[in-house]
C-alpha cells in the first residue's frame, strides 16, 4: 500500500512563496548593486537599501506562514521543507551576499569565506531542525541554535545602520569603518 501524497495547504504556502520572492528579489538587487558599486555608488547604495527592505519583508511572510499553518492546523512536512528552502534564500543567501558586498568588500578573499560560513551554518541549522521535526524530537516550541531569520535580521539591521552612517557622513563613516576593519583583522 502506498503512502498518501503530502498535503499542500494554499494560504500558508502562498506566504512561504512570498518569503521566497522577497529573498529572490533581494538577491537580484544585491547583484545589481554589486555590478554598479564602482561605477555608480549612489545607485548601488539605493539597490542595497531595497535589498534590505526585501529581506525585512521576507520576515513578514515568514511570520505569517507559520502562524497561518498553526492557526488552521495545517502543519505539514511539505510546508516545513518549503519554508526551509525559502528561508535559506531569504535569510541565508541574501544576507550573506549583502555582508560580502557591503561590510566585507575591503577584504574580498576573507569576505566570501565569512559569507559562505554564515550561509553553511544557516543551512545546517535548518537541516537539523527539519530532521528533529521529522523525528518528533526537539521540534515544536524548543529551538536549538540561533534561528536563521533572527540572524538575518541582525545582519540586515546592522548593514542598514552602516549604510545610514555612510549616507549621513561619508568621510567619518569611511574612516571609522576602515579603522575598525584594520583593528579587527590585525587582532585575528
């Protein structure tokens, strides 16, 4: 006897698709900004701001998909996996690219390594959560580790703050950030 096909619920999965769309749009804006970063920094900064707002918009959809699924009693393995795939794009890939292009652009070799480590840790944490949820051990209200949406929120907020500093006083912010980067990397 074969297993019944997984149940797919429309409203929670539409919210997850919104989350995925925001992550995809943020990634596109970051890549567009990266291409214009040298030739037109003002347009690149605007694109990076837009990307941050898309990442923050993904939070709204991520919050709604889980709430709607639990509210309607529509938790499903399909929804959990779809949510994790959307989360790795919106809260893993997009913030990793953002950090690489804005915060760590002065150290390109170390930048992509740091960005990848963040992405890999987020993927591992989501995989661990999905395995625990599938086995019904540790799933539900108990979280182990730092949830990837919270990590992405921290990264997006700090990056938005750094962009704001750069916009408010470019000379001060640039000098301060260069000093901070050199102090940070001289200690490691």
